[in-house]
C-alpha cells in the first residue's frame, strides 16, 4: 500500500496476470518482476505499483476441486448473533480500506489511520488521527491478542524547504481503546502486504533497511532478531504455518532461478528449502503451500503456476491465459479470476484444471479504470464466492459450479471527484461487509433458499 497507495491496489486487482498493470502480454511475468526488482519493493509512492500483487488471498477449507462435493447445495446464510443490517458513510475513516476480525471492523481513511467499528451495528468505537494528510490505500492489516497493526505517516513536520518530510511508521494499536502502543520507522513508503506480516510470536517487518526483515515483539515493538540478504538480491516474503519464507533471486534484467528459504520464527536462522526454476512471482498461500507465478510458455498461451510446500515439494501446472484479467486471487485450493469482459473462472491449484467459467454477475468498470473490482471472498461454510463491483453490484456464485445463486445492488452514494480506492467485500461470519470508497454497507445474502 505505496502507501498501498498506488499499489496494494493500484491494483489489488493486479494479482495473477496483471503485474504492474501489464495485462497478459507475452512477457508479462518478466516485465512485471524486472520492474518490481528494480524498484526494490517500492521506494516511493509511485513506485509501489509493482509490489501490489504479492500477497493475495486468505486460506479457506476448500477441497481440491474434485467431483465428490459438486452436488452439495449452497447453505443459506445465517445472521451473526446480535447483527442487524447497517450502513455508514465513514468519511475520513473508511476510504483507505478495512479488515474484519470477529465482531470488529478496522479501517483507515483520510482523517484517521485506524478506526474501529462494531461489525454488528456499524457504530464507530475509536479512531487514531492521521499525521498530516491521510491519502493512500493502506489500512490495518492484522490483529492478534488485543493489538491491531497498521501504518501511518512517520511525521507531520515539513522540511526547511516547506516540502513534506515523508516516511512511514508501522504502528501497533490497543484494540480496546485505540491507544498507540508503539511505532517503528520503515525504510521506505512501502505499505504492501509484504512490508509487514504476523509470524509466530512476532511481527515480521521490512525494517530498518530495504534488505532486512526484523522480528518485532508484538506488544513492545522491540527487535527480537533480524535477517539481511545480500546486495544485488531481491527477496519476496510470505508466511506458512506461522513461519516466514523468503523467495530470493538476483536483481538483474536476465531471469534467474528462485531460491526459497524458511526462517526460524524464534531465531531468524535461514534454511534453504528448494530452488524453483526461473524467476517467480509470489501469488499468495493455499493451505500449507506457497503459490508462485512463473513465465509464459513460448506460445504465450499459458503461464506456469507452481505450489511449494514447507518441506520444499513442488507441483507445477500450466494456467491458460484467456484475455486480460481485472482480478485474480488465491482462495483455498482455487485461483479465482475475473476478466475485463466479466467472466469469472475457478482453477484448481491441485489438479491444474479449470473447474468452471461463468458470468461474474456485476457491472465491470472500464478496463482503464484505476479502481477495478473487489477481490472475491469465499464463504467456505456456505459454498459461495462473492464479488463486488465499484457501482455497488453484488453477486454470489456457487463455488463448485459457478452458477449464480444470489445478486443484489447496494447504494454506494455519490462518488466524489479524484482518486477512488478499489472496493472491498469482507465476511463477518455469513454477513457481507461491502465498502466502496467511504461508504460501508453490511447485509445478509439470501442464498440457498
């Protein structure tokens, strides 16, 4: 978040085959990864675009795409205890994005770097005011043990010239009262999902230098250990089962193989797990596997998708390219993508088969838009994947067949001038929370009868 600012979402919609807004040409992967490695994971606001596409997708308990569960009916949605439909115009507190944790919703906006809402009612509970302006599209990214983690400007001061001094802090906030517990300065304005993440017993953060990851005490921010990689190397990072992983390759125009390392979450000691042929893009995680995007085949019809387990076991399948993508996310065992023509597809990461392809059911924005559509979310218990368009269209497709089982439209209000963030759709148990800019709506989808 380029603040994720021209990045975790200019575009969040980038993910699978649209790195750095290079939408599915023949040299997609090489162009995107060369640009990203040159930019060192975004050293300024504009440079952050190339880093957006790395940390896609949450892990759900979804099977491997076989036929055994294909006839299971979609389960009706059930209201969370104490929940009622609500909406709020969270101006200044929500337009940068949100995350949900239990019955709490944590957001960021132009006036507040962090704001807590009750997910049952939409009531605002506390806020953390921004330093200077609150532009960008970063938002709280994790919560654990009564602490929520987010970003903020390092300072509200100006240089002697009058220009803004800049800089980014990682901050920890008490979820009960909104008190800032600690702050650590980051070496650049990279607020992507790779800039900081939770691991066992710590927050792993890209600090204090561009080539260093440090494990910070989650309650105090004090450094436990750090790992630094060599000059001329660029490393992506992810987490499996609480352990941090690095995917490292030489920072050169010529593509090289990608080495995968696991860091001990208690000591930071690195152990090489495996080497994956060619330069790889980290797409996200699927259960106990890292999901990597490789180069296209010579015919330009497929890209290589490789999964790597924590023990280093690799499995590679070709993934067909059919038009340019507006969004693509790892969701459980599936890679779910949406084309700019409005076609949604589900691809099994285990079998390498396309499971279904269906109309997404929402109005697609222009291909040249800076917003795109929301990343899909899956209700594994219902068996439904949900989509949200920037105009307020909502659609639910049967996760196993792609058949549309629900659709509606929510009032997103009048869109203001200037830059609009990518919309978001979140799950609070079976209830949906849809955000378009600063307007947030929570509703229960009427699926399965």
